[in-house]
C-alpha cells in the first residue's frame, strides 16, 4: 500500500504502489534492458488478455496512443473527427495534431457519455465524420451495441478513448464483452497516468483487433523504421547472400518516438496483476458512496452499473452551491475536481470556431456547472471515505 500521512489531504485520485511494484522496477534496473525489452512485450500480452484485444502497442503516454490511432486510421488534413464535449483534451488534440477538423457532440447528463440519440440526428443530417472518438467517461462504457450499429450504417471509424476504463466491460446480446473485444472497434486507447486504474508513471497503449494495423502503429511509434527488412538495397554495405545486414534499419515513413520503456512496463506488469482487485476495491467504495450519499436529495449519484471500472466517482449538486461546496471541502482537506470543463469552450477550440457557444452543448455545460469528482482510489480507507460523506452530511444537512 502506498505510504501516506494519516492526516494528508485527500485528492480525487492516487496511485497504489506496493513492494511487488518496487521489486519489479528494481529487477529491470539490474537487467540489461532499460528501454524496450521483455517487460514491454509481456505488458502488451497482458493488456490483450485483460481487454480481449488481438494486439497492443505500449506507448509513452495515452496521448501518444491516441495520436497513433488517428494516424493509422488515416486521419489527416481535411479529415473530420467527432468527439465528446465532455472528455480530456487529448481525445480531440490527437486529431488536431493530424490537421483534422474537429466537431463536438453533446452528452447525456446521467452518464457523462456522448449522447447517442443526438449523434444519430447529427449523422442523419450529415456530414458524416471520418472518425468518431468516444470516451468511456469515468470508466463506464458507452452503449457499444448502439455505437456499432451507427458505425455500420454510416461507415465512420470508431476509436474508443478508454483512458478511464481499463477493467470496464460492456453488456450486449446477452453477454459481457471485454473493453477491446468487439472486432468492429478500430482502436482502443489507454492511459496509465498515476490517477488511472493502473499506472506506469506516464504511459499508454494502443489496442486493436487488427494485427497489421498494430504493426503500422508500432512502426510509427519507433521513428517510422521497418523492424525486419527483407531486402538489401545496397548489397555492397555489409549484407550477406542478398539479405540485409542486422544493423540495416530502414526508415520508411516519418515517425515518432512514442515507445514505453521496460522500467515503465515492469511497473505496469506488477500493477496489471492487481487489476481485478483494484477495480473490485473501487467498486466497493462506489457502493459505499452510493449508500452514504443517498439521504441527500440534492446530490445526484451515478448509476451502479456492474460493468463500470470506477475511475471516477462523480456526483452532481445544484449549480448555485457547487463552487462554494468544493472550496469548503478543500478547506477541510478534501480536494475534489471537475471532469471536465467542456472542450468546445476551451479558448484554443473557440478561437478556431469549434465551440461556437454554450447553447450548442447544454448538457456538457450543465454537467460542468454541477459535477464534482470525489476521492476514489484503492488505498482510500473507509474512515477517509467516511470523512467525505460526513462533510456532505454537514453541508446538505444544515
Ligand atoms: C479521457 C482521457 N483521454 C486521454 C488522456 C491522455 O492520457 P495521458 O495523460 O497518458 O497522455 C487522459 C489522461 O489524462 C484522459 O483522461
């Protein structure tokens, strides 16, 4: 368990580090692979097993994974990409980095996920995007069955920003599906930032059901260099018998350095071994919040969806009280957060005419005026959680 002072202020999220994590990272320090070695390959296989993906490419952060997903989906200047008005910057900036035009879709208040009914109307009116990026907000899956039906009808590519959602599932056609199991999803992207379900310090992953796409993403993540060239274009430079020399690493396209290191992946492997216990603990804390906050009719609680991974536990309170409540909680050492300030209202997007006004995203704006993310992480103790509930009781009971 991560060491924290007993009276330390509570944040909304925190990593959970134990002695197995220390040993895993120290093991890499004693090995000859600090960059890419066996730990990265093992982490990629572990992620496939945990999510139902066929292939995984571990990256230096989640934003890089999203950028790779955009690139291999063919996003470039002139592409149209849609994403949620209630997500982290990278769901949209990864498309903007490719020169795409971005449009935002409003959300449904109950889940914070993109509003699929509104989206169906927008799709019918056209133009249809080349790529749709959906975020499983707070760790709760979007309705994948409905999304896949829309994809099949309109032909866009579907990228899931699952930075919140490692450990989440979805239920459709009478069964549970792993996060990256639906073959209709083009890419699923993860983040392993310390507040996420598992951490690698900084880190991310691109997951897909298409092994060839994964190879393209892997090449882009490593300078655009071909790993196993078959031909030797300059036989005089050291190759034997027509095969290229081992040091010949041809750069065939413009790429990046988005690789994860073995140090990070070793931490990821030892964290991944505890994924189900992390999600279980988050779920049980969410159930305790649900029971503790139930008496307060001014506090809207999220649904206890059994497929939820509970990255965030967010409630909604009357807009008139929200900011004062957050400040009062912070005075008592309970630091809450807003996820998210509506992306279309960010100055950079506004300046480019993307967020034309609040009236276009009424639900994302209402969410941003009323939502609060409460402390939720595996090492949050029951007495610490009781402090949060007692603070709500004091505020709403007075
Ligand atoms: C929804 C979402 N998408 C993308 C990211 C980007 O991940 P990273 O911080 O690892 O680049 C985050 C992380 O904050 C996130 O919450």
